[in-house]
C-alpha cells in the first residue's frame, strides 16, 4: 500500500489559514481537555442497564481497549504532532480517501451527538430537576436548537478563551460525581443495604451483557486523540501528549467507576431509564438531605447540563479542526478550511450547527416528541459513527512504524512492532463488534444463539424498519459525502490551492532520507 504524497510546497490556502493558529494549550489544559472529552454522563445509565456485569465489562474494557488505545495515541500524538492529527495520521498511512472518510465520520458524529443525545439528556435532566414536568415538542425543539448553537458559539471562540469551556467542564464533572458519590454513600448507610443488585452473581459476565454494553463502553472511553486535532496549538505536544493520556485516562476510570457503581447500588436494573438514569439515581440518594433536596435539586440539574455542554464543546473544538485540516490538505471542499482571525475553524463549525439543528428538528418530529425514542436513535447514530471512524485510525501505528522507522519518537509503545500490532488488533476488534451490534442489532447475538428484541435493547417504540433506515441510511450518506468531498478536494490539489507540504512532520521520506523542516508550520 502506498502513501498519497503531499505537494512539495504548501497550498496557498494552507499557508494563509495556518498562519492564524496560536500556541495556547499547556500540559494541564491537555489533561483537562482529554478528561472532558472522555468522561460523558449522558450514556452512563445505558452502560449500567446490563446490571452488575457493567462493572466487570468496564474493568475488562479498560484493560483490553483503553490501555492499548491510550498507548497508541500517546505515540502517534507525540510523534506526528500536526494540526488535524487523526486525519493526518490516516492520510500518511493509507492516503487521502481513507483520511476523508475518517475525518467526515469523526466530524459529523459530533453534531449528531450534540443535537441528539446531549440535547435529549439535558431536556430530561431539566424536566426532572427544574420544571418537574414534561415539555411540549415545540419547547423541546427550541431548547435543542439553543443548546446546539451555544455549543457552536463557544467552539468558535478564540482558543485562548474557548479552552476554558472544556477545562471548567471537567472540573464541574468531578464536582457532580463527587456530590453524587457522597450522597450515595450516605444513602446506603441510612438504608443498611443496596437498593440495586450488585452481588457476585450479578458481576458474572455474559455474552448478552457484553454485546449490550460494548458499544457504549467504547463510546465512553474514546477521546485521547481529540486534542491532536489542535496539535499545532499545543505548547509542547512531544512532552505533554503522553502525560495527557495517563492523566485523563485515570480521571475517566475513577469517575466512571464511581458513577456506574453508584447507579447500580441505588437503583434496581429494571427501574433504569436510558435518558434519565443518572438523574433518577441522584433523585433517589438526595432523599437523605430531607428538605435540602428541593434546594439542591435544581442546582444539581443545572450542573449536569453544564457537564453535557462541556462535553459537546470539547468534541466540537477538536473534531471540527480535523475536518478543516482535511479541507486544507485537499480531502474536502476548500471553503471548509476557513479559519477565523483568532485561529478557529469557522465554516465547519457553522455546518456543525446546521447538522445538529436538523437532527433536533427532524428527530423530535419523526419520533412525535417521544424523548426516549429520540434519545435511542440519536445514541445509536452517535456511537456507531463515532466508533467506526476509528476503523482506519487504529491500524495506523504499526504501518507508520514501518513506513517511518527513523521518525523521532518521544514515546514508543512497548514491545516493538509486535506490541504495536497487539494494541491495534485489540482496539480494532472492539470497533468492529461495536459497529456490527449497533448498525445490525441482533446479528452478532444470533451467532451465539441469543434472542434479541430491539424494543427491550434500546427501549424504543419505533419499528425495526424505521430504526434501520435511520441508522444505516445516515451512515451510508456519510460515507458517500466523504467520497464526494475527496473528489472535490482533488481539484484543489491540482490547482495548488490545497495540500500540506512534504515537510509537514519530521519524518523521513519514503526512501529513508530525512525530510527537512518539521514541527508546526506558520
């Protein structure tokens, strides 16, 4: 397999737009950025819905997915520290077409997530804690639109100030989980025994439990590479990226264990709901506050919404940069590579807002305002596209080890090329199984003789036909869009408008000779 070579010189658009980038991300910023990207409270109840074995699968996925994945991203992020990292890595290994597919899936999964899962969860939280009642479809759509465009607004802001959205988001997440954990302990002490079921038998893993939770666990863990969408805005990526992987990974592991464990201890599995599971768990443990529950409830609800908002901002900030860089390199229309004067991608962010808005309107309309149905379909779309975008990315490291053996590597995955392939294969298997279980639910279950019911799995009331048209149709449209973007970008390459230079990163040419330049180009 050959690498699609970049032009000898940078395209005119690349020079013009990359001159706007500013180095503002330090080590602490990256740790908080990574933790905010990984920790999401919108899907923890879904993970807990398989019962006590969710804890078992959380631990196993940490060992067999999170650690191999983190090791790979630490080497890639510190070795190939260029703006739009995920796209650039795939382009270097496989060429621009796979790079375009990766960038489009990576980008579009986020407005789908923001306008779908995050908006739906925020509405559910506000209904439970603030308004104490259901909203009309019009009110839900209005809130979803406001939520989406506020997220876009912060993502467009200068990174010097916009980075505080993810930073504060991580701090608020730690605060929310801390409050919940303290209340859960007080609740358990007052009751003398768990209300949920987390005995030894419940922790025993099963095939059905694995297939039911694998997708959301992968979705919960990913995010290490997101900050590399802004590699040329980091102060010292070679030093800081490996530290970020360790720091943000530890924060995520601790917070998820506390939240999922707490939910399982205070709410029986049969009483869990996908949209409001975390809110329901808080509502139950807050009973120990007595009259203080009514006072803290609205505050806690707003804090949860702020954590969801922070998650949306951090992913939009990183993923939109990946798509913008793909445009600068000739894998998407040139207008998508436009940055503001203070270094943030403008047109891609606007497109994200439009896509998120379309999902809000169509989602609520097609599900007749049923929040649970909207959440289930949006979650499936978000998880499937967000995980399948790693299909090429997780195979990149061993290939780049072979193609660029002499590239300076501040950090190396242990075990040489064998260790690289072990990490790549483990991570890739999780992605493949996730894609199969979400886009063709029931397929893998049938291989093991397991029965499957779509309504029981996602709590949906829509038909299977509607579900598959929504999910498979949307995924197919994204792939087609990526191919169209790639075809348009090729014209910009020929005219010299787009295309990264040969010395974009400090790696040898394919013949082994060292390339000139290196680092971030201005």
